[in-house]
C-alpha cells in the first residue's frame, strides 16, 4: 500500500480525536474549529486519492462563486472576475480554506471583448453540477437570457458563454434560493494572494530584483483600493504585530520598520 495513504490514515485518526475533544468543549469557536479541521483533512485526503469533491462544493472566500478547483494541493478560484488582475489567480491552502468563511456573491458580472473561458452551456451545466447545486440546461438558458449575458457563436445554432460570467449568475441565484443575503462580499484585497503579498522583500536573495519590485508594486496597488487598508496598516504597525513580513497595509517590511522608528514604537 502507498505509504502516503497509510500516513494519511494515521493522521485521520488523530484529526478525529482532536475534533472530538473540541466538540466536547461545546463553545461555538471550538465547534467551528472542529468542523474546519475535519473539512481540511477531507480535502487533503481527496487530493491524495484523486477523488476531489469537497473543494468544488465550497464557495470562493473572495467572490462567493462555486469556481474553486483543486490544483496541485491548493484550492484555486478559476473565475476571471475574482482575479484582481489578469494572470493573478486567488488560491488557498486547504487548511486556510476550511477556516475562512465563504464570500458573499457580489452580483452578476459581464465580460467585455473575447474572454478565454467561453464554454457551451452543456459544459457549464456539468461544471456547476460539481458544486452540488445542479442546474438543468433549460434553467441555465433562462438565467443567461434573463441577465443578458454576452454570448459568442459556436455554430449556426449553438452559443458559448463566459464561464466566469455564468458563475456569477449561478452564485446569485443559489444565494437567493437559499435565503442568503447578497451584498458586496467585501474581502481584504490580499485574500487568496499570500504568495504575492508574503513572498516579496523576504526573498530578495532568491528572487530576481526586478521581479521582486514588480510584485511589491502590484501588492501595493491592490492595497491602495482595499476597504480594509487603514485597520490593516494599524495592525501591522503595532508592537510585535503579526504582519512582520511582506506587504501589509500598503507597506513593505522595511517601510513599516522605518515608520515604527519615527513613531517611537519598538518592532
């Protein structure tokens, strides 16, 4: 038998025991942590066996759509509307995904130009079936017409739609059916982008300097438009604050140190 499977079986027993101890505490926080570690272990075990089901059934913490896919040990959001810029996909480690709350759908989005993720509706029906919220082809057809989504001809009788566009409609409709309030789904700009925000000035020796500067510039640009910029910066500037590395509050580690020095705060 695969030794990784055997190790996972032993880890599973440890997880079950730990979750049981947390359940016995009976506090809301302990119960939430117990559920989270069970979910994280399930995702990791599914990834190991290749039978992934839990990740696609989890709404994206950033956009609230059912567009998460397990790729190389992490949950990636494949929606273009969730990415803060082209080529910068949000992703979460399974343990982080299990602890964070799902995002709230932000409303219907429509693509411009010719998006790279256009698919025929039958494909999209199967895609969303993996979320556990299956939608018949007739219903999906009605939804895309109702929201006037842009379409592109495949042949004389068939049209394709952007997967990302349809995902926003699907998320809004599912939220409405389940009685969940749709809002702006505000999340920190760094959500799901830890590789960008925390692999910057701390890896200067291992990273090309020009690449490092570009990454820092992108992170700062995202921070500038983040609704949580001010509290994030204040938290990062507190004595012995958790955000000691990378970009936090729109500042690099060295910039935070200089500002702390001017304020007379010990790092």
